[in-house]
C-alpha cells in the first residue's frame, strides 16, 4: 500500500506529493504524500531504517528524490539527526556563524533559546568539551534561532534529560501556537498525544497512526 | 555588498580560528621545522654537487647540505600545510554544508579557505626561511621565501583537493607523504642522480624547487618557474574548491514563491522556499 496522506488543506506551507526514493535497488520511499499547514505539529514515527531521515533530507534539499514533488513556502528550519557542529568553535561562535548565514541583526532569540533549553552557561564552552545532550541543544538552537515558519526536526530530543525533554515539548507547543508548522521525526512515538497528527512510515509508505500519552519517567528520550 | 563583506570576514575569521585550534599541526610546525632544517644541513656534507638550474640554463655547483636543507624544508612545508588544509577541509565538510543550507554563500566559505591557506603558507614559509638563513645566506632571500611560499600553497591546495575525495585523516596524510616523497625526493640530486631529467618538469614542486635553487647563488628572478608553481597552486586549490562547491550544493531542482521575505540567500534553507520536482517517468 502506498502512503498518500493528503489532508486536503489549502494554504499548506509544506506540500509533499508522491515522493519516491531508492538507494540502488532498495526502495526507501514508495510514494509519500503529506501536507503541513501553519500552526500544526505533526509527528512521523517509524523503525530504524524506515526512511524517516531520508524523507527529511529530501525535504531540505539534502538529497535528490527519484520522483514526486516537494514544495515548501516559508522560512525553513532543520535540525538534523546527527549533531552537525564544529568541535573547534564555542557555542557562541556557532551562533555568530549562523547569525551571518541567516542574515539576523541580533542573537537575542538564540540566547533566549539557550536559556529555555538550559544551556546558556555553556556559551563560551568549546564543542569538544560538551556532553551529547548539550550538543543536541545547540543543534536544535541553530535550527530555531531564525524563527522559521516550517520546522523539520529529526530525533530532536536525543540525549535530553527529562526536564529538557519537557521543555522541548513546551517550546514546540509555543511555536505551534505562534503559527509555526512543525514536523517531528522519531523512531518511537513518545508523548504522541502532544502532536496534532501522527503518521507511521513503514516500508516506505506513510499511514495515520494512533496517538498515545507517555507516563512521566517511563518514556524518557 | 555589506552582507558579502560580512560573510567573507566572518568565514575567514572562523577559518583562521579553526586552524589555530589544530594544536598538533602547530606543535609539529614549531618544533619539526627547526629540527629538520638543522639536521638536514648538519648531517650532510658541504661538498659541492652539480645541480641543473633550469632558469639559468646551466648546471651549478651547490653545497650538498644547502640542497639537502632546501629539499627537506620543502618536504616539511608540504606535509605540514597539506595536513592543515586537509584536516580543516575534511572536518568542516558537514558543518559547511549546513551553513550553506542555512543561507551562507558557499563562495565566501571557499574564499575563506583560500585566504586561510595564503595566510598559513606565508607564515610557514617565513618561519622556515628564517631558520634556513641562520645556516647559510642565499643571494636572494626573498626569492627563497617565495619558493617556500609556493611549495606551501601547492601542497595546501593538494590538501584541500584530497579532502574532497578521501574520508579519513590517515588516508589523507598517507597520500600527502607519498606525493611529496616522490615529488621533492626525486628532485634532490644527492638522493637521485636523475634530478636534472626534464621529465621532472611535470612535478608539482618543480617550479618551487628551481626557484629556491636559483636563490642560492644567482641574482636572476625565475618568473616563469614562479608562475609554474603558482599555476600548480591555483589548479589544485581550484579542484578542491570545485569539489567543495559540489558537496555543499543544494539538491533542489526548482524554487517557487517566497512568502517569507527572507534575508538570507535565495538558495538556502533560511531562504524560505524550496521546491523539488522530478518527472515521474522513472
């Protein structure tokens, strides 16, 4: 069965139509269709190797698709699964570099995000000295600091402690309420009740999935 | 214009910070160059040996220890600068790609790499020449420094080029050693009697070596050999930068309406719009 989830929404900021992708003979995506409207928090779950990261990398233009159509309207933010950072630079130097990339006048929002994610104390710390969780916080901050309208997050809470995990969801809800469209990809459906929609990517196809609420302490990221 | 300048200055600043954080390379540079120039000079006899200086069109008798030091210095510079540029390019590959996706113009990241290469090459060449002239005085000190600078530029370019095709630092270092071993090694008349063979003209460091040899006893400025070395440097760096551009380019094939009024480059993640289309005739 092919995944063909079209919620029929007009004004979608992210429109994905019948996207197919193969790595040589192995078909990873078999016709994925998806719409993301403003102010929507959507999750995609799937087992390891299901093609979630491949889909996200296609959406940001990191990978070519074999066929299909992807259209994104709005400032895009992308948090890759692996922390793409530079060990030679400090946290603040990363922010300065991306400030120029995004063309931002100030780092006010970036510093605010560091506060929210509780890693403001590490601003002058070199990346090589940071824990995996703190690196992930910076990875996420770089995706959010320019106030994107479409946010694509690939396993964004990897390595977070429980408090930060909860703060992440609070932040996601705030952004959603402000009109940001968020697509969260994860291998497990933690706290999926926090999402507006949940899809499962299985055998290269996208299907609607049931949302569940995780109990505190039981489903730590 | 202001944004371009800001992009260039920021990228260059961070490229130099990145190099300054490569402690291993800096330690090797500080200690290896003086030790090697000393050993190459002191452990080789000062007996004059014939060396064919092509810019002068004649074979000159040059002290063996001077030639040994020149080739040794060129090889050390080649390895150190090649290693520094290889490591910097390879380690920042994914990060640079993310920056380009976020709207950073790849051209300025590439220019920053070239600028850092020029700065490093100048510093290493100056440092090496300063140590060499403690043992002997060339007729043209500036030409000797320029020859070392060219050698550093060429192997820095090779380092950038190798980083585009190799994945590990070990592989990069191994290839750099092998290339410089053949290139500089066979031009040393003490090690190889074929050092005057015209076939050597095709080697990367040939122009640098001939210029350095010219600086020992002649007042002639070998412009064509300096230009030959510069061509090698530009060619290797250009191949590396092209590979860098291909690696960091977006796979998007089309763009559509920008609803965001983004301030970053149009081709960027931060630049608001992406649309990728492929015909469905696969």
